[in-house]
C-alpha cells in the first residue's frame, strides 16, 4: 500500500511539472504582465504551443525556466556561443547592466563609442538613448574615431536612437520590450544599449522616477541577450543619485570598478 502511495506521488509530480501553463500562469511564473508574455511569444523569444479551436497559447515550465536562464533549464542557451562582450578591455557577460561614470565629454565616450562600433561591425543591433549635443558627440566620434557612418547605421536599422518624452516607467519598459522583441524577431543576436542618463532624465517627471525606471530596467534586461551601459555624467547628478545608481546596477560590483570611472 505504501509503495502505491509513493508511486502515485511521483506520477503526480511528473504530471504537474510537465503540465502546460496558460498565459496568465506563465506571467505569474515569470512575474511579468500577460502583455509581456504575449509580446515575447509573438516575437519568437518565448516558446509557445497553440492548443484548441481558439489556438490559445500554452507554455511548458521547462521553456519558461530556459527563458529565465535558471539551473532547471537547458544551460546551452541560444547565445552560448557569444557569452561575453568586450567593454573597455573587460569581458562582460550578456545580460549585464552597467553604469559608467564620467566627468568630461571625452571620458563619456571612452567606453561607449568602441562598444557601439564593435556591435555595429558584428551585425548586432545597437540602441543609443541620446539627444542634442550629446548625440552630436556620438555622431562625430563614431565617424572620426571608428570609421562608422552614423547616418547609414541609423537608417539601415543597425543603430536605433531611442527616446520617449513624458513616458511613464511602464511605458518606457514596454518600449524596450518591443524594441528588443523586434530586433530578435529576425533571429538570435546580441543587443547593445547605451543610455546617456543626462538625456533620459528629462523624459521622466523626476530623478527619483528615473531611478525607479532604472530598477525596473534591471529586472527586464535579465530576460534578453543584452549588455547595457547607462552612462552618468558626474557633473550633472548629485551624490544621493550616484549612490542609487550603484545600488541599481549590481553588475558593477562584479567588475573592476576603476575601469568604469572616466
């Protein structure tokens, strides 16, 4: 009788672990919105099965675990062949969220311009959040220092200039999810993001809201093959904000911090 109970328990566990989850359950599993689940599924980022007459989405727990990169999933992710990205001579793992800090215009370009140029040469999709004079500096540096045609890179879709004036945190994160999904829809690739935070600051109602956005981005970015450099001009932000910057970019502590102070 006891053997029967044990066997029954094991069968129940297998059935539960192999059961397909609907969109709501998958959202709960990943702790995201149902809209994010549908967006990632439509972009081909998240494996889904279609069942029934209404062709509703169903998700296998193993696929969700692989999407999160958890030990329970297959560790041989689609991007295993590109495990790291070079940033200023340091090998930085995918899904890293870093915050270089600089105090001169040239210092602000030291890491970010080669980072973008390397990605563009490799055919990887790059994103740049910059406006005005800062954007002009990138244009000039890419052309003169890296021999990258800024206009061609932008017009061909290899380099996307990002901005969302007056957006809420949720709207900004949804924009990134859509942009990343569109970039990955054509096949696996590494994504590179440079965000000049002095340019992103006016997009939010306050610096406090901008830092909350950074914390939300930190969680969202873990689900994509992206390396992000959120650049902070020390001349423009006070000490309290810089402390929050370090707290919202924990990957900085896995690197040699001196290499990210320019």
